[in-house]
């Protein structure tokens, strides 16, 4: 039986992870799990701890472990700590020795994609055999590469065999936010259901709902969802970044304050990088012109 299926042992901890409920994953009672599912559950808990900012502790926990799954976790932790080259080196070695391992494929693909090696990531992920986690990551990489067609194809194919799984619904919603039109509303329904139900709500699902609201032009509702997210976690960078975008749209005067908060939370955030690049391009263009003063 697939441990991540509706009847599988890992369905709840797996869903908690992909709903962004990392504390629930870490606190999940794994004592009654079968021996074969103990390692996959541990990997999910270690990944959740990395997401919660505990990468250094995770690295210490897996030090000396020889299982490919835990070596892949160490690569993810190294990258979270800023040791990108070391993380890639570990993954490239694992891809050679254990490229058929599902965890190596998923965590290795995550590391490679974050390092800008999307083709290598897709090559590794392409070895998967019915892994929805791999499909979801493939969709994200295609969207980052602006290949909406390939992302849609991956989701459509997965829908044939995965039916109504959480990950397929999420991946389909990510694609919907990129394609637009009536798909905005469809994506909103998925994210709102997750964000507003106490059992599934998290800062991630609330921000996802807010993004869908923004695409639908509902700024007040987006503000409410982001306020909820920041109440849960005041330092969550994606909530701060999207609130900054919302304030630009609405003409709020708190943009500078939010920009400072985002710099403090994550100076390497993609939004800040994009803003800096555009500012430099503007300054470069402006330098070609000089003001003409008439006497």
C-alpha cells in the first residue's frame, strides 16, 4: 500500500508538511508506525525542522548517517545554512550512487533547483515512479522557468492517476495562478479551504489565499488573509513580501517600513533582488541623460 494514500500510515504527517504545518509534523506521534515507514516519517520531520530554521540542529542529528535519505537531508540542511556548493556536491554524488531513491530525487531536485541547476534537477526528478512529491516539484521548476505549458502537462498527467490528492490540487492551483482567467477562482477555492479550516490552516496556506485574492482584485480580503498570516508568524517573509506588493497596489504609505522588515527577515529575498535589479537598470538608463537648463 502507498503510505501516502488515503489509507496509508503517512497520509496525515505528509499532508501536514505540504500544508506548511511544520510544528504539527515535528510533534507528530510516529511511535505506532510500521518499521518500513519510520524512515520516511523521520525525513519529513527533519525537513520540517529545516523549514522552521533548525538546519544546524538537523545537520548535527544526521551527521555520520549513511542512509541515502539522510545524506539528502544533510544536503538540504547545508543549503539552508548557506553552504550551497557543499549541498550540490552531496546531491551530485547521491544522484550517481542512489538516483533511483525517491527521497534523493525529491530533496536532490530541491537543492539543485534552488542552486539554479534546473535541468539537472529535472533530470533527477524524471526518474521518479509515481511520486506526487516529484511531480509537484517538477511543476514548480517549470513555472519558475516560465514553461507554463510543461507545468500544465505535468499536472494533467498526474491528475489521471492521482485523482483528488492534496498535492495534485495544490500543483493545479499553482498553474492556475499563472494561467489566469477562470483558473484564478478555482485556485482560490483550494487555498481558501485550506487556509480557513482550523485543521489545515498555516501561514503558507493563508499567504496562498491572499495571492489568489490579489489576482481576483480583492485587496481587502487579501489584506485580511495576510494579517492572519503575520499574526501567526510576524517574521514570515512571504507574508511580508506579499503585503508589500499589496501596499504598492493600494498606494499605502507603509512600503518603506515593509521593505525594511523584509530586508531584516531575508535580505536575499527574490522580491528584493528584483527591485534592486530594476533600480540599477533605471539608474543606468537615467545616467545617459542630463538635464538641460535654459538661461
